[in-house]
């Protein structure tokens, strides 16, 4: 089954404790991205990757890191989480990120930083 | 400036009625794609429908249709014969063309639709 898998689904952590949210897709998609969703703000892109070892900042990259060492995986790293990073996070992938390609989303990760 | 504007924070509709969710967009690119996604209370993002800027016909997918008015830069989602299961948050999104061939999917803030019996 074609899917994007994120883990964990729910995470509560403390300020400053490094964490990684994993994302894996099995569709051989080139383009992957991370979004955060906050009430009243919709989804905002954090980082994206056009292919292995090619990543770039989205609209809200501060406080986040990513890596793309393999085509299927695109982890999101919070080196020192802060309460303002409490949010719902989505990983998405698409075939090439061309204008006519839909994005497939993971199930979401609800992160709470206390 | 916002690229995608959804002016209706919330909408109510009765079961079996049709409802239109508004979306306007801003781009100077002649080549772009417009998407609608549904997010039920369980949280997942479900792709509903796509419209390309050069498509001559309005897109339709089952009970979903897209009222695409290019000159007005609007791409409203029409849901016919609403069902209780249509209650969800709906997001309009756009990908513009780019020199690299890769472009970001930019979202609006969403419209919460509630369908009542």
C-alpha cells in the first residue's frame, strides 16, 4: 500500500530535549516536505527536499533541521525544542513536486513541548 | 501577501444540501495547480480534487466539483448532496510553476464545515 509513515503519532517532551520525528515513504517520490499546522494559520512549510542530499528552507524553518540521506526517509530534527514548537506536524511526499502533482501526507505527529 | 485566501472560517450546511467553500489565490505565474484537501477530526489530510491553470473544464470528482474562475482567481469547492461524513476542515492549496520544476504546495488557513442532520 502506498503510504507516508510518520513516527511517533504523539509526543510530549520537555524544553531543550532533542527529538527526531521520522518520515518514510514507499512510493519512490523525489519531493518531500515538512509542514506544521497551527489553529488559524493553516499548514506552513518548514523544509523541503527535491531529492537525496538536496534540502531547502520553507516558510518557517527556525528551530528545525532536516536531512535526506536516502530517498525514502526525511526526518525532522528539533535540536532544542521550545514551547512555541508545540504543533501538529505533517510530512508529505509527491512524485516530483511539479505543479500538477498532489502531495501524499503522513498521519501527522502531535507534538507538545512543556 | 497571502497566496491562498479562504475567507470562511466556518460553514454550516444541512445534510443533502449543496455547499460552496470559497478559495481565492494570488499568483503572477500563468502555470499553476490548485488542490483541495479534507482533514477530518482524525487529523489525516485527504486529497479531494485538482485543477490545472490551463484546464479548459472545471474538475469534478464524484460529489466534489471545482468552480474555477481564472479571471477572478477563484477556485471554489462545491460539495453536492452533503453527508454527515463531510464534516471536516477543508484546505485550498496551490503549486506554482517554477524554473526548477519543483514547487511548494502553499495552503490557505482552512474552512471548517459542519453538516447537520
